[in-house]
């Protein structure tokens, strides 16, 4: 029996799927979990990669950066191509390529080849993510079922980001650095076997022609902007970030101008005129900024100040991860009856409370407070992202689900980069301003200690015990003072997301999905 034959009772908005639809959802979660884990796991393997391949400092940055740069630049293009050529086809091509290149990356003999493999992973990863979300739109035409499916999707995406440290810790305790790439193979092989039988193909019934100029302009927009943000996060102020950012904005203006003028645009810009669509995207963006920014400083505090191992630090975040998943699923029945302009701001109030807790209570030995704060943050983000992602898809025509999904994914990627660049950059600046190096520390070591918290911890290990303890205490005080300021800014961003939701999502729950 086909999936179409199993579709049953209409309820006024769409038809309800049977067990094959939910089985298809399970299959589609495999690449979601993998790609989101991959966003955070590699940083744990970088020290071993550095010892094995001896990359230069620039090559180390490119090993990390080339994947999200290519991914962010190609998401809109791949989403649009999926609408034209078939979303399942794009998913299977992406999965095959991602698994193959990941296996090659695990045995890369040089830094140059590893960078090339990471770039190829970005190309195939861009095929995976928009396809999963847009296929959910075509499988789950009943809006109540779609809310639940998207809650699972959002939970897996968030879970993967938080599971990265745990997965990385476990793999690197028992295997070499290549294991963080090889894990893609056992995850994606079941997808390649089961998807042709469980996941129905879907595409735009009236696809336009391929527009190479629009594809080039979208790449020239996203890559300079994302790279500028990452460069600012690593190096601070300089001439490169503003020049690249301005260059990206110019190409972005040209991209929008072309989409408005051509008869068959790659991305229908009229979607952004819908308040629900644009508002939900901004909520997604700011939520991811808040989540990634929080993880940036909480992992450093737990490992470098509290003294936990990477695996222990990852396990300390499990309660928050659990609450994120529970809240994402639990908000589904609530969102059926209560307007998003109430549900989303109420959820984000919990996230803001988590940030306020950090701003007021963070101390060098604080661990319980961090765990509780992450649980509050996770509850709010999990619920808000479930509702906002569903609204992004519901407010776009089904034929354009791939392009709409790609825009949502781009918001995720840019939000992740901004979380590190903005909140991480502010924290780094506050640390450097507040770091008072004690007497007895050599000048060169003092410079390294002022640069980062990790630098101070490394320097302290080579100093006499009394001086080393003084340096660690000073570094912990400077870092946690910076965390207080950063957490206050994070709370403000979450509140802004809540205000946007309250003003743009009015009445969205009562509008039927378009078909």
C-alpha cells in the first residue's frame, strides 16, 4: 500500500497520514540529527587533527569554517533546485555525497585534502536540510499532524547541536579523529535504503528555468557576509569584516532586484511581505543566536573554570536538552488552541529568565545554576522554534516549500554564526578588559593569558602553584564578569524576539494552510 493510499480522513485543512507517514518522518530525522551534530562536534577533534596533519593556523580555521560557508551559501539554491527536480531526489543525492565525502575526510592525509572534503560536505549538506523540512510539508498536509512532525524536526535539530559535545567526547575517548567523520556512514545508509520506499517524491508542478545568475548572486551574498561575521568573531575589528559585509550586501541587493524583475524567480520575494513568514524567520534567527551564544560560554565555564572534561560538560547539558525536546513536543497541543502571538512570547520569557539567572548568579563554582538556566533556555527555545518553523512552512505555498525551507535553514546557519560572533565577541572583549594579570607572570605569558580564558589556563599550568592559582582566579573572575554582561545582552535579544512574535504572528493560528 502506498503512502497516498494510506492517507485517511480529511479535517478541513488536509488529510491525515498513517503509519508510513510517521515512518517517513523517522527516516528524515537521520540527516537532520547528523548535520546538526556535525556543526559542533568537529571542534573537539581539532586538537588531534592538528597533531596528525600539522595544519597552519589559517588551515585550522578553514577546516572549521569552509563547511558552514559553503552550506550557508548554497541553501537557497539547493532548496529551489529541490522544488524543480524533486525534493526526495535531492535528499538522496545529498545523502550519498555526504556519506562518501565524510568517509574520505576520515582518512585525509593532509590539511589541504581535509579542507577540500569539508567544502564538498558543505555542498551535499546544503542538499539535505531544505529537503527534509520541505518533504515534511508535502507528507503532512494536515496542519495538526504537521505541527507535531515539525516539533520532532526542530527537537532533533536542537538535540544534535547539544549532543555534539557528548558525541565528540565519547568518540575521541575511544577512537581517532577520523571517527567524527565516519559516523555519517552508519547514519545515512538507512536513509538511502528506506527513503525510496517510505518518502514520496514531491516537486513544484510548474518549475521555472534554472537561473545561473541568481545562483551566483545568492552565493556572492551569503559567503562574504558569513565569512565577515566569523572573521570578526576570531580577529575582532579590522578592515576585512566591514568590507566583506558591505560586499555581501551589494550582491544581496542585486539578488533581490533580479528576483523582483524576472518572470520565474529562484526565490519569490513576495514571501517576505507576509508578516507571519518574516516574523517567524526573525524569531528563528534570534532564538538560534541566543542558544549558540549560551553554549559558547557555558561550555567554557564548565570545562575551564569548573574543571569538567568535555564529556562531563556535555552530560551536564543533558537536562536542558531534554527540556528542549519536551517543550518542543509539548507545545503542539497548545498551539492548536492558542495564538502564536501569545505562545511564542510566553515561551521566550522562559529563555529570557534563563539568561537573567546567568547574569545575576554566575560564580566561578556555579554549575547547578548553569544547568538550571540552560533548562529554562531550552524550554523556551524548543517551544518557540517548533511554532515558528511550522508558520514558515504554513505561510508559503506548497510548491515553494523547498525555497521557504532553505530560507529558514539559512536563518539557522546565520543565527549560529552570529551567536558566536556577537555574544562570543562581546564576551571575549569583556574578558580582555577585565583580566588583571597578577605579578610574577612573564610578559609573553601574560599576553597569552589576556587573550582567552583557555590561554590563561594553559599558562597557569607552567607557573609556580601560588602564581598559577592567582592567575586562574583572576581569569575566572574576568570571564564570569564578561558572562554577566553577555547574558544581559542575550536576554535583550530574546525579549526582542518575543516582541517580534507578538506583533507579527497575530491570528496566524487560525489561517488554514494553503494547498
